């Protein structure tokens, strides 16, 4: 196993170090493994690539990404922020709480940390700066809160994990609702501690009539995630069907209700969503090659033997896995991490008797924390770019939030029932 892993990881890391894109690096590492296992055949390579992309549930990703683009162009994002400011903008440090609340509400738009941080940061950071908030404080808070959307339906990373690990996507969606809200509460408490000594301008309290008007404007944004959860729980549609319906919902809201979505916007929206989708689909196809070879090389069984001393203790095993995923997350983005490690870890998790739905949520949560850790830190880079602050400064400011997120990860590892019990509330009876 050691030599097999050396060939796989060595070729993968070497390609990445040369600046080769992740998807191409995965294909190159797969080719290296094929040669090492004396199985190289271009037909196997091509067929496995096609099988990786030819997966019906992956269509949900394309539809949810398109729906998010349509809602952003149709004015939903702006109305979410307006509503949040109206409700809690008058509290000391209120715009910080607005950022967290808006991120929770944004979860129903794209389920993508990068997309939501970019959209929220572009709108809210200038407003926060005008109220006396330091750009580094604002950008770091938005970056830390940006990992909430992938934990709450619709979630692109949970879909990718469900497809790769053959785990129920509706159950994965339901598993993240309560922990996602709990994470928002933890971040709000951390923000209260961070902002306690700052002198921020306080927004004037809005009269009830203004609050109700903002709520009416944002009500369509609230309906969509509830619609998805209720539909999945009731068995009305599959995640892929829910995603397709959401696109029509976004078109209806943008064209008919808000009337901010124009036909002239459609080319930009379609091209942007197609680019994002193609990256994810190509990654999925490339990862299928390495996933298949990992199974052929029997790497999970060898790894299970290595972890044998902790296989009987689910908590210790989860701590060991969390540590590995956190370390990998410092150097690799979430999507390739999920695609590469899921086939390796799932057999071990199942053998240890760990609930695959619980593991899937924890695995994705762990990966989202990795988006905040250098040297890659994708969300950090996006927040720094949108906020126009240096990466070094935002890294320092994000540490309190990152530590509280790791603490929550540890808490959910020690007490898995915090995920499993709330999950039962959302599953069909």
C-alpha cells in the first residue's frame, strides 16, 4: 500500500506543484497508477472518465448553480440583505449580525461558500465600511460565515459527497440544518466578543411598517429553502428534480415578481453558471479514475488495517479522520478532497459502524473549515479580493472564528447525537 500511495500522492502533488489544474493533476495521477499497477489502457481511462460525469444526481449541481445565478441577477440577494439590516441593523455591531443572518438566508440560493461570500461581500462590505467597520473585520467575518451555506440545503458539496459515497442526498441535506444554524449562533457570539470594544455606527431602529415592507420584499427568498426542505421530506421530488424546479422558481421571481431579471442578463447568467458547472463536472470525471484505481488497489482495506487500533472506538476513529481531512484541507480545495478521500474513507466508516449520513455531514463541515486555512484558503482569497484587504491581515482576523468552528467540529465528534437526533425531525416518518 505504501508504494501505491507514494505513486498516487507523489504524482498528484508534483503535478499540482507545477501549476497543473486539479482535474488534470487527478488524471495524471490516475495514469501514473495505471502504469504502476500494469493496467494502462486508454479505453479504461476514457470509459472511467465518461462514467464519472454520466451520473444523474450530478445534474442537481448544474441546476442549483443556475438557480443561484438567476436569483442573484434577479435581486433576491439585495432583498435578503435589506431585510437583515432592517431587522437587526440597530443593534451595536448590528451589521456583523446582518452578515451572519444574511449568510444563513443565502444558503437557499447557491449552497456554495465561494459564490455566497463573493455576493455578500460585494454588497455588504462597503456598507459596513461606511458605518465605521474595518474592512479586515468585515471581510474575515463574511469569510467565516461563508462556510454555512454548504451545510444547509441546497448544498453542492453534500451532493458531491452523496454521489461519490452512495449516500442518500435528501438525508444529507436534512442533517445539516440544525448544525448549520448552531454554527451561525456560535459565530454571532464570537462576533459579539470581537466587536465588544469597537465603536461602530448604529443604524436607526426601523419602524414596524418598514420592517414589514422589507419582509414582504424578501418573502420569496424565504420560501425557496422551505420549499426544498418540505418537498424532499415529503418525497415530492428528488434533489435533482428539486433543483430543476428551483430554476423555474428563480425565473418566475426574477421576471414576474421583482422584474429585475431581464432577457439581456440571460447570456451572462448562463455562461457564468456553465463555467462553474463544467469545473465541478470535470473534477468529478477526473476523480472517478483515481477512485476506481483506489478500489482496485485495495487501499481502503490496507488503511483499515493501519487504523485497526481505533476501529472499535468510533470517537477516536472520527478524531483520526478529522485530523487527516483538516491537514489535507490546508492544501487542497473541498471538491477534490471530497472526490479523492470519500472512496478511501467510506469503507472504513461503514466497517466501524458509523452512520454514513453523520459522517458525510462531518466530512463536508471539516472540508469547509479547510476553505479558511492557508495556504489554499479559497474562501479567504475570495473575501480578501472582494474586501480589498491583504491576505495576511484577513488570516489574522479570521482566527477567532476558525477556532470556534473547530471547537464545534470537536463537539459534534464527541457528541454525534447532536447531528443524529435533529436529523430525525426532518426525515419522513
